[in-house]
């Protein structure tokens, strides 16, 4: 509902502002005699990190008529920090009808806890007796710790078909159409003590290392489509206040391979993804060619996904040991300070 409210507010701004003032329309945004390239650094906090993976059914077990019950894993249960420090950079180039943006942030949330049941986890790799395995068992009552080295990248193109200005109120409004990509890459380490051996689990059985130090990498790329806009308030001859917002989303029905997720157990995927952001930016002239940028940006991400086994023959299901179908949820927010230059 909050995301819908943001979108309605943006639409009302486009309709109401011109009607309340002597608006001047023009194609694209104004770029003449203005600094159109921005670059700077960001630092702040990622907070409200929460998510859960809920196993539902497993086609292989349905063929067998028996099997282990499904399990659920949440970020909170696994002991992830729900907030952590992040930093990065941003870069923007504005033309009359197109604006290109790049934003990158990096953070390292930690995790720690004590297993309240046996955890069976697929990992990138865990060593035991000179061999590397793909699965880790953390026995009930075992303490563990780790960290997730996160890199998140936004690549955005914003199409600005027109802008609305008013000399009497020293204000300008620029709406846009948002087309973007959100990329995520995480390197993780889980330390569950010294590896004490190998056990078999699942049906057919797989080798799981009991304890040990596991590492791995995961990532995905999500395309975005949305709307946004920015007000420019010309405070003095040397200062401009920018107030903008954006909402982007993806409703996807396809396959995990479409997101660059490589797995022997590819799944059909239904994904509902929404991100909402707002930015307050103060631009102060340093000289005739360069301005100082100071600001703050808020952003939230929410995603709900259903991962289901693709249609396969009975032989393929048995050969691939088809994994559990899953319901997945994830949400997080950020508040970042910005400092940079425009020229």
C-alpha cells in the first residue's frame, strides 16, 4: 500500500503543480548552462534486513511416496544482523532526454547463532580430510558464525520526455520513465567449528560434512521498470535544492536461468519485486564550473518469489534428485548520506 501511495503522489504532482502556477513546458530537461555530470561517495546503514525460505513440496519424494518433511529458514533464525554499515559511490550523466546513473554499495553483515535443530545447507565448498564437498551439516546445539560480503549495483536509464518550469516560484519539475538493472553479488563464509566427519542425508543420499568452514558465492540480476520525478527549487543564485522520488518493479514469470542462476535443479520462478527510493540533494556553487553536492537518500526493496520444479520426466526427476519447491521472501531498506561534485 505504501508503494501505491508513492505512485499516486507522483501522478498528482504532475497534474496539480502545472495547474496551480504559470507553468512552462519544454521537451526534455533543461541542461543548457548547467552542470550535468555528478560523481560522489555514499555512506550509511542498511536496515530492516529480513527474509525467509519456506520449503513446500519435493517432486522426488512424491515419486517415492515418502521422505523428509519440508523445513523453513529465516535470516533472523540463522542469526544475520538486521542492520549493518554500507558505503559506495554514485555517478550520473544528464542529457536533455536521457539520464544514465550508476550506484554501487558494499556491506558486510555478520551472522552468529546456535543451531536449534540440525541444519543441512548447500554451500559453495567445505573441506574435510583433503576433499571438498558441497553440503554442510550444523548439528543441533553447535555454535557457528560467519559473514556475507555484499556488493549491490544499480544501472539506471531515466527517460525525461518533458519538464515543467515556473519563473514566479523558482521551481522546476522533471518526470521520468525508469529502466534499470539491480545486481547483487555475495561472498559468504560460515564457520561451524572443526569438521568432524561426513554423514549422508536426503534420499537419494548426499554427503554432508559435519561442521567445518564453508565458503561460497551467490548472485542475481533483476531488471526494473518504473516511474519517478524530481523537483528543483532554486534557493539563491548559488544553491539549488533537489527533491526526487522513484518507484520501480518487476512482475516475472519464467525460469531461474533467466536471472543468471546456474543450477542442476533449475526451477520455474514467479517473482514480485518492488523498490521505492527518495532523495534530498543540496547543490552549492563552488565556482562557475563546479558545484558541491550534499544529500541523503532513502530506499527500500521487497521481493516475494515462488520457486517450483520445472516439468520433467520421471527419469529426469530421479536423476537430478529434484529439490524442494520453495516460497521466498526478502526485504531491506537503506539510508545513505551523499557527498560529491557536479561539473
